């Protein structure tokens, strides 16, 4: 009987060989996962959160937004309110209850949520619950007459304050 035939007939040797192959397979799987994780870490900028950076978009000249108007800014999924006194406020379109997209009702002059009927005033404060807090605010700047909104950043608010409004700075 040859050595190979003996080995095939030896159940202890076969079991050991089978277990060795399983360990080798598990080791390879762990190695592949480790390399994948390391690559993902490097590609994502050494583990830094990329989403923290602001992303301002130019939504147009301030003069294009009439005082007392509310405009849907589709790209950023937000609303731009311009108050009667000329102040601007950028509001998230996400309802603060469970995140449904709110809609501006021009007739009633309020934001309404289609999911559970919360309503919000022009400045984003809650008129009708279950929404627990005002609509989030996006940072907004006016540069050379152009309105720019940071579509990535949203600030939680507990109330509205006039300091949240941004005005066109008049020269001279
Ligand atoms: S998600 Fe808007 S009221 Fe519930």
C-alpha cells in the first residue's frame, strides 16, 4: 500500500487536513476584510468626515426674491423665505417630526406637512404639532448681491429670533 493510500484511509489525518483548510480559508477572509477596511479608510480621507464641509450654492440675485415671498430651492431641498422687511431665511424642507417634505401653502401662508399635518409659519416655527421644534435653518450669505445657501449644513432651532435673518448690506 502506498503512503498516499494510507493517508486517504487514515481518518485522523483527513480530519486534520480538512481543519487546516478551513483555518486557511478563514484567515484569507479576514485578510481580505482587513485590506478592504484599510482601503476604505484611506479613500475616505484618512477617516475624516467629508460631509462636515459646507456647500454653498448660488441661488440668484437678492433682487429676484420679492419681500414677502417664499421660494422653493429645488437643488437643496429647502425653502428661501424673504420677509416683508427684506430679511432672508433659508429653511430645511424636512419636517422636524419624522422628516417628510413640507410644502408652502401660498393661500394660507404656512408650510404644511402631508404626513401628520404639522404646520409651520413663514419663519419656520411650529403652528400645529406633532412637529416638536421649528424647521432647521441653513446658513445663508449675500455676496455682491447674490444669495448663497449652504445646502449641507442645517442648524436646529428652538425658536425664531430676528438675528437669524440676513439682509443685503447697502453701500455708502
Ligand atoms: S412627518 Fe411631518 S408631521 Fe409627521
